[in-house]
């Protein structure tokens, strides 16, 4: 079975201090690089996704240097390059679902930034669309997030909740990079 590695939003703009405290950095970047190296060595397809924010002041806006992919991802010659302006890579251009189905791919590995936003949304949609989805949680990262009551939810808690949402909800199998590469 062909398995596509989907690398989401590994962009320099996520190093901007405006995002707030993060978790698992540089571990996420190191694990994504390990996954990329493994996929390149195996000849399996890699999909690179970039968030092109429509917000003019966003570090991820195409007019800003923060829109640029980090070096390890920028060096990839992907089988497919998707741009998006929303959370899910399935709502980007070109059409990810059509490309996966047309390529005979039924299993996807989803990694990147942000765990509880674009990674989780893409994984949920992938599961809903019938793909076998795997998320190596340590190859993702996120940031502290303010709730509606003004309280802050720590990045580590958001990662744990995403793991529970994906696993408990039956959207994806959550694992680690080491376990994925060992299997």
C-alpha cells in the first residue's frame, strides 16, 4: 500500500513570538526531518502544504518572509505541493483528495504545525473521507491558546487533547515518530 507523508505548514512564520509559548520545538522539526528522509529513501510520496494567510499582518501571509518553508521542508521535491488559507489541507489547491485517490493512496501520515489546528483538522477530514490516517504526535507542535473565558490552555494540554480527539474519535491512529518508523 502506498502511504503519503503530508507535511503541513512547516513555515518560518511560526517562529514569530506573536504565537506565544510552544511545546516540542525543536523536536517537531527534527522528527519531521526524520520522516522526510525516510520517505525520500523509500520513494513514497511526500505532500508539502503551505498556509498562505489572507491576513495582511499575519507572519504566514505570502508577502512576509514567515510564509517561507523551513529549510528541511523547502529542500523537498514533493509529489504534490498544496497551498491553503484555511485549516484543512483538503481545502487547498490543488485538490488533495483527488490527487490521493488518483494516485491510489489510501493511507496518510499527517505531521507539522499546528497540532490542534491544521494537523487535527486535516487528520479529521482524512478520516471522514475514508483514509487510513496516522499522526506521529511528536512530529507536530502547537502553542498556548486563550479560551473564551480568558484562561490559557497550555500547548502540551492541547496536544494531549488532540491525541484524544483523533484516537478516541476514530479519526486517526496517534503514535510517535519512532514507533511509526519502526513499523
